[in-house]
C-alpha cells in the first residue's frame, strides 16, 4: 500500500440556505434561489474537487457537538432525514452516505494515541448533523465519495480558545497520520463560517437578497483581512490573529475545523484560492481551496501521472 | 390553581439509559418519585422548557400534534436509542405563540416531520410521563434571551393555561453545575467534578427547600457564573415565572453527578 496523502483542503461553510437556494430533490423546502454568489463559488469548488479524484472526504462540523472527546462516524452506511433545528423551514434533507470506517477508526486510534479522548459513533440510528450534510452536499452533490465525519469537541468553548484549538491541532496531526497510514487520497473540508454575528429575524421570503448583507462592518472588515492574508499564503499571520478574529468577529472558526484542517495540511504557506464570498443572514462565508497538488505538496492521482 | 406542580429536572440521558449505574440510580429513582407526584397533581398538560432545545431566531413552540420517533444522543450514542412518543397540546401551543408575539418576542410554531427533539425534552417526557398519558407543551431556549425574558415566558405560559382553563405541571429541564469530566471515567465512580461547585449546588438546593426566593434570586447570577451552571440557570427562571415568582418550599428528590456535572430533581410547593 502506498503512503496516503492529503491532496487539498477546503473552507466549506454550511449555511443550509445554500441547499435551500439550490432546490435539490433531497430537500423538501422549495425556493426561488438566492445566495447565488456562494452557490456559484461552490460550483467552482465542485469542479476542482472532481479533478482531484479523492478516495475520501473528511469533514469536521461544528453542529455535531460533543463534550466527552472527539467522535467519528463509524457506521458504514447512514441514511435518514436531517431537519435543521434552527431553520427547519429551509432544510429538511433526506441523506444517504457511505462512511470510510477503516480511515475513521484509524483517525480515532491515532488521535487517542496522541492523548486526545476519542470515540467511535457506531449507532446505526444516528442522525447526521445538518452542518456535515450541507457541506458535503455543496461540495459533492453526487454523494459518491465515502466520508469521514468528525465531531466538534467543545473544548474551545469549555477551555480557553487557545487550549481548545491546541486540541484541534493535535486532531489534525492525527488525521494526517491516519490518512498516510491507510493509503488514502483525502480531501479535508472545514465546515466553518467566518464572522458569525447574524440577524435575529428572517426576511419573507428568506431568499429575498435585497435584505442580505453583512451583519456589521467590523465583521466584514475582519473577514476581508483574513481572506486577503489567506490569498497571500500568510498562514502564520492568520493563525497568530485567529484568537483576536474569533473574539472580535464571533468567528465560527473557533469550533476548530479550520485549525484541524490546516494542522493536517502542515500549515502550508501557500496562497489559498478564493472561489467566492457571501453573507447568509448576515454571517460571512468564504469558499476557499488549498490545492496541495498545484503547490507541489501532493501528487496527482496515479492514472494521471503517465 | 393553574400551576398544579413544578419540577426542576436534568436533561442528561444518563439516568435514563444507564439507570443501573449506582451514581445515576438515585437520580432515576428521584425521577420516578417526581413522576408520581406529577401524576398525583392531576395536570391537563405538562409545560416543558428545555435548555437543550436551542433557538437563535425566535421563541419556538412545538406545534406538531404527535411526535413519535427514535433519537440518538450526539454525545452518548453508545448507550443506545431514545424512543419517544409525545402528544402535543396544540391549542396551548398556538395560544402561547400568539401571546409570545404579543409580548414583543417573535415566536412561531414548529410543525415538521423529523424535527430533532432534544435529548432533555425526551428524557423528561420519558421519565415523568412514560405512558404518554398527558400532552406536552414544549418551548425552546433562545440563547439570546436573558433571565428576565425567560422568566416572562414562564409567566406567559401560566397565563395562557389560565385563559384556556388548563391545569399545568411545569418542568424546567436543565443541569446544575457545569464542570464535567472530559476524559473517560469509570462511571461507577462518577462524582461532582468540582468541590466548590458541589458546595454551590447544595447551597442552592437548600435555599430551594427553604423557599427562600429572595436569596435564590440574589445568588443566581453568581452561582451561574462560578458553578458554570447550564445555560445560566434559565430553566429555573422559566419555572419561577410560571410559579408567579415565588414558592413556599421544595423537595429535593435527588441530587447527583452526571459525568461530573450536577443534576437534581426538585419538586416545588407553592
């Protein structure tokens, strides 16, 4: 078995509004569109993901919150209907997904070996959270690539932000090791919004884009500052600013996915590609890609080398 | 009397799914005692406020007539499924929605197949109303609502019950101290994770037994902060509101650890 590798990472936020705006057959709620700039951003991300030909998609979601450890989906096939508890009017999605349980077990074991509390989720009746499902639908609506779903242990909220994100850093390192040892070509998905203050009322209809704009100017400025640094490949500066960004913009990256992903990729000082930015009920969302093949940090799929 | 009984109960599934574990058995037995007291009070409807039903946009009320499904807890999935069969007092819910809007708090009903019912509501319903003999009125914990607004929602619930001629039991679902074990423990050795938090819990429970509402109100903000109380103890605010702001005494049916956090089953007497 050849050594596995991470071929790319995506910042892949999960507002259910994007699924609602797209009107896929899996979602009961119907819309007249909306949030096109973000949905078009995901179209570009879908095209690039297709070229990467990954074996597996790993997603870390802030809406599977766990207190005792970092949990991993551990059932080969999961299906059901996921209803967003916050936006049930928008997101009632019938899902069906396959889990790469071998890799999930390896991630779980590696993370435990590095000192984290971990747990496999083996209950077949488990309802996968809407964050995981939205991110996976938006990046790969065909649902034809196995996934590894990882919970957001609430350590950044229970401990200090820095202590919590240190755990996510360890989780990232463990994830990378597990991917390498199992020979997978893996894509990482950080299911996180940037600035996260939001409006307290929905417009009617929810897709009325005349009502959509950043919640506040300060949050918008923070998002632009962070995106510009990421576009320039100034990863070190981004992570030195991260606690302040989290504190001042109420950024959802606090929940750990962003740190997990960058840790797994080895914090590459490479420019990220911005596929698009937009707000959803006032929150800031960027779809961004770090293609490690283009950066020479990973290899193309075997069939494409000859 | 409209509010015929009132209870504070924890939302953790552990006393329900692993009741044979000694540290959690006392809480399970206490739940049963509270359930018997609830039935004896002969309510028409049980009003439930659960800290685990998180809302951020509006004040939500469950408006689907019948909820029957399986739920798997996000953290304690290894203990198996939580089955639930809950009837909703829809007339009460609709009245509460209208009244909540009239109060200036935007509110709406939730009536969707497979809407995720929170673990705390399921635990309370299963332990206190196991045969689903009584309908429930369930409302959410909007994280942006403060103590005062939550208390006003409890008051509103009692007022609507009075207008409808309902006798209600009110259940505030949530924990006490919030420090918990983050690592795996021998569950047979479970205990309150923090000694100062244990002392805080005992002090507050004693004040409840004494019916010293003035002292409770004075202590609650500090208690919530120093003992990391579940959601700022807003479930108690809802109860206080429903009870008209006071009660004469309380019976602590049980108090114990829930993986380090504190939980108690308390019955209030008005």
